[in-house]
C-alpha cells in the first residue's frame, strides 16, 4: 500500500513538473513574439513564474499562471512585462510602457 502511494505521488509530481515546464515554454514564446512584434528585446530569452492568479471577473477561467519577464527598448532595461496563461485559452501578454499598458492576446 505504501509503495502504491509513493508511486501515485511521484506520478503526480512528474505530471505537475511537466505541465509547468510546458507552460513556461508557452509563456516564453508568447513574450518573445510580442516583444519582437513591437521592436523590443526579451532579456535573457526567459520568463519566471510569478504566481498562480485567481481571476474573479471571469468564473469560467478562474485561475491561471502569471509569468514575469524583463525587456529592453533602445538599449534601456525595463521591467513590467507579464504573461498570463489560462487553461484552454491563449496567452495574454501585458507590457508596461511609458504610454500605458500594451495588452496582446497571442
């Protein structure tokens, strides 16, 4: 019985790790595409998991993973880029600019 519990726990941990890795790659791809489209440079070509977000305004998609990234414009480093991944839907990329927020759905 203990062996079965260990096997189930290990399998669930493996599935969770695989899903998080897959989500991170999707977020990196979305951030890279939006940055390239707007003439920005995605720093280190990477994103970092910031939190799991609960969204009250839309009960159908009540949770998602929020990734953070840094970008450069004209050689100046900026922070403030986020990617929100919701299950079954595309990524939403939000970039803080001097003129307000740039919001793109990928």
